[in-house]
């Protein structure tokens, strides 16, 4: 659990979804980006040849959900969106990672909702469909301990926000050497803590890949 690891100082700046209602008192978050939600179906699904779908059209589908431990607040957001258009989703499976989610979708075990940024590169045998009408976006946020006032952490969060641009793919942060960083690190020292996968971007919000 990223939040527990953060509180235990085993992690410094984890990316999480939109779970601030459930966060512990020592933890605070910084909003980074709104992410447009897409429906994800198998390429052999009856909607697989379409470019968009309405959420209501998925009312009779089985859904792939997310483990609360690794995707806090994600199922809650999915259920709320579905209920708003008149149905409660049938969540048949829970996955603890995005690769598992997309593998279950590709196998025809159900559909899911995920940020559109995840389609680049597109997971094998899946199709991302725009939702029309759109539903409330997911929010990418970064969590940090309120007591952590190190300049290195502040600069890293600022750098993350600067790196977010339309069309970006994924940003993975490794902060293993943050404890050794000086209180006034140069920007290039902070950049060494940032590992970019694909182009320079943030993919999931919310979550582990």
C-alpha cells in the first residue's frame, strides 16, 4: 500500500488516484492533472469496432474493478458514474494492477473504465472508447507527508507538474536517493530522480501499473 509506505517513510512521493477522503492525517496531496475517462473493451467485443460509446450502453456488461489497496477510490468513482446514468455496475473481478485489468478485458472477462492516457501504447487486444457524453474526469494526484518540508521533495513535485503535457504517456518516479539529497538541490539533481517511460509524462493517476 503506497499510503502506508509513505507514512512509514519507505516511499516519498507516490502517485495515487483521487483518495483524499480516505487519507491519513499525516498525508497531503497535490493535484496534477485531470484525465478523461474511456471505456476499455476487448477488440472482439461487440463495441470493439466503434470509436465511442455511452456509459449507459454498458449497463448489462460485467465490469473489471480495482483493488482498493492499490487503486483507492477508483471503484467508488466507477460506481458513482454508472449510478448517475441509471445502473449499478456488476463488478465481477478485482485487479491489483493495470496489466491485470487489461489482460482480463482482453480475455473477454468484462469491461472497465480507465484514463485515456493508458491507450498509448495501447494494451494488446483492447480498444479504448470515448464516453459520450463524457463522465467526470479522474484526477492524478501525488501524495506526500505534511511533515516533509525538504526542498528536494517540493522541487520534484513542481517538476512533475511541469512535465505533464497533452499526449504524454507515463511518468515513473524513483526517489530512492531523496534522503541523501541536499536541502537546496540543483534542478539537475532532482531530474536524476525522475525516470521517464515513453515520452515525458504522467500516465496513471492514480495508481500502480
